[in-house]
């Protein structure tokens, strides 16, 4: 089975509104969006192996402190990502995927709580822009949550 690698692991507060998320930037993104803030992570031959055992160790370390696990990429290896999503859900955590694609497979969606879709276009901005092409969705309700990223 293919294995995901990650270049960054951090606790984040703004990427998933209302959640404290353990976030992994997955190495090897094939999209190569111009202006990507994580272009350093495009190479797939770098990073640390994101195995189920590693993730379980991190989930145990943060038990009671996080509410969500966020994957910034990884949809290009769906079987590996699904295993990690299932592990996260079995720990009673919400799950989120940030992808530059316009959609992902039903198999991924059914294991996600939240999904951010859409390629990065610098002229349109990200989720904090009223003009963005990106969409942040709560998959439990189908509600678009982009308004939560806009500063008033």
C-alpha cells in the first residue's frame, strides 16, 4: 500500500473554524498551483512517513486537546488517506481535507467532516476573500462555511 509523507505537522486554529486541528501538510502534491504557499512540499521524495502507527501516537499525545485532524493534501493516494481518516474518526475526531481539486471521491467524502476545494488563484484570493473560487463545506450539512473566514 502507498504511504503518505508529510513536511509539516502543527496545531492550527484558523483553518477549520471552531476546531483545534492537528494539521499535516502532505508531500507530493501533483497540482502545482502558481503562488502556492506550500510549494516546498510538492516533491514526494521528502518528509516523514505518515503511517497509521505514527498518527495513532500523535492522537494519543493530543487526546482531549484537539477536535479535528486536517490533511493539507493527500487525496492523490486515497487508500492511504482513507486509513488515516478512519483512524481519526475512530478517535471521535472530526476530519478535514484541503484540496486544490474541485471535488474528491465519495469514498473520501464519507470519511470527512469538512472539505476545502478549489485551486489557488492569487488574483481571487483564499477563503478569506469574497472573490475566491475556493469553497469550504461542512459535509454533515452541505453548508458552505466561507463566511466564517471573512473578517468583518
